[in-house]
């Protein structure tokens, strides 16, 4: 076998192992900018530069900057700090079960440690082409656990969202002039599980904090067959200036299907196993990952042919107004008292399109053929997707400001990187009279007879104070052959 054929065999093996052997990454709905260790350290300002294998995710045109063969692994740890404090209610409290519903409650799964990204790239010896294959999940926190004995219980008790994106990409261009590319994605949602407490009463008044007929409802759904695509490119009109644009041009339409179940709340309700059984249980939910458009410009400070440092300014738009509500279609018979067909469940979201502005750069403190040392800084601002009064604990997509710092060192063909980011999010306060996320009452839905003529359209389960923030730590290893 010739040396060239052996090289191609090694490359093909790397691409295959990337697609088949990567560990799952999880995602929690709204992404925290931006995927990849380098991008995190630059405050997300990496759309134009995109000069490592994460270009497959951010701007596939940037893959043309990579020569030879690369194998990259990034791992991100996401720390979520979220607290909800229920507001005092004007409604009757309900039966007292021995816990304080107005006490602050926090996410029990602070650390999300499964954020892995594995990507292989190669040019196959071709002068103007680069190919890539990989698997990753969006940069987010995908797990939440809250107590069933807490003021948030009618809003959320648990959430686990797993999203995988096996991807193939191709790019064409000239090394010092331009690059264009496209990434094709097979979108898999192995798990979208959600739990909350519902009031199983057949009739009667509204209870703000607890009811003698409370049960925990859990929905478990998945969809393993959706598709998406990202396109992107960059252009260097003069040596000191580069322009870039990228975005998801094919929205990923998830058609999630599964089942729902009911269970007692320990120490509070005592329904029999037969009463909790749901014959014919089925659940369906359609969700869409929307289109995005990201663009920017990058200034390169040169010393001859050497780039000393760069500064990049990016703007990103995401079409989150496509998410109007969770419209969960349910089938099955609820037997808590008498057999009743499970009603469909609607949770209003009314999300808004978001805009993000990112500024960052990298100083190449050492840059020679053998070794390199890079120091990155960056910051960004991002508008809120969640409108006032529709706040929820599932995805805390509020107005945020992020600061990033990163270090990178190259030793021969091996590059090690580490980045840290802190994300500040605004606090939100929701009053009981304006809250739009309501307690679920499957056997006595609101509006209807549940308010007893008092003028309430239900119990606002999101009335209270939301406090949140994130810390992210990312480590990366890039091997070049």
C-alpha cells in the first residue's frame, strides 16, 4: 500500500470513528454563546476567524483555513445558578403539607458535565477543499431538578433534554483569500423529559400552593429523525480585514412522541396504583430549532506576514419567535376518580427573536513553527427570548451579558486550550395578576368552572422572582497530522 493510500485510510478511519464513537452531548433548549473552547474565550466572537474544527458548527467556510488532518475534542462544563422564590398569593393556600411554599428553591443539578464535541477534518491532499465530520450538542445546560415540595412545583419539577447533531461538512476556497462551506446535520433528540405537579381535583376552588389531589405528571418523548443545515463563508478583501457570515438556513423540525405518567407525591397524596395507571398513554409535541444569521468583521494587526493580534465584532440574530407555545397533545384515560380522557396541555411561551453583539480577540504572544501561545478575551450582550410574564424554569433565556477568557498553547502538532466564561442574567419579577404560566388542572381545566366566578383564569404558577446566572469552563485538544 502506498504512503498516500495509507494516509487516506487513516483519515477515513478518523471520520468514521467520529460519527460512530462519540459520547452524547446534551442540550437545554436556548444555547449560551458560543460552541467551542476558542469561541468561549473570545466572548463568542469567532464567526469570521473560525480557524479550528468547530468551524463545522459556527462557520463551515472557515474549514478551508485547516490544512492536512485535524482531530479535535472539546469538553464543556456548564454551571447553572438558578433560584425561584414564589410570590405570596391572594388565592387560598390549600391543604398545608408541612413545607414553606414561599421559600427560595434552586436547581439541584447545578453542574452539567456532558458537553462533548468531537470533530475530524481533512483536505485529502486537495489544494482547495476541506471535509469534516463530527457530533456535538448545543452549548447549554440540559438538566434541572426541583423539589416537589417547593413553590415552583406547579411549574417544573424536572427536565432532561438530550440533543445530538451528527454532522458532515465540506468547504471550498483559497487559504489567504476566501472560504465557503456547508454543514449537513442529522438532528436527534433521544430524550425530552419534563415533570411538574398538577392538581387532579375534579372540581372546587383554586389552591395556590398545594391541593389534596396533587400528583406529579411526567412526560417522556423523543425524535430521532430530523435534519438541518448550516452555511457560511469568509472573505479577506485586504490583508488586515476579513468579513464573514454564517447561519442555520434549514430549521430543525422535531416531532417528539412518547408517553406520560402519573405518580404520588411522597407524604402528600395516596392514590392507588390502579388510579395512577393511564391506559393508552401517548404524548406528542412539535418543536423547531429556528433559522439563525450571524455575521461580522475582523481586524488583523500584522507584523509582516505574522498576525500579532486580532479584534472581531459579530452580530447574531435568531428567530425564536417561532416558539409560541408548548402544545402537548395527550391521549389516554385518567383514572384518579372516574375515567376521563386526558386533555391536551398548552403552556404559552410567546418567545421573541433575539439579537446578540459580540466583541473579542486573540493575542498571539508566541507564534513560530514549533510552538505558539495565544491569549483571548471577549464579551457579549444578548437580548431576552422570554417576554415579561411568560418566565419559566425550563429555559432561562433572559437578557444576558457574558465575559470570556481563554489560553491556548501549541506544541508541535498538538494544541491545548482552556477557556472560562461568566454569564450575568437579569433578575425577573412576575406578579400573580400578570403571570401567564398557569397551574395544570387536567380534570377541571381553566378557564371554566375552576374559578368559581371569582374572575381568575387559573393559578399563575410562575408568580415570583427568578434569579439566574452561568459559569462555563471548556477544555480542548486539537491534534494536527
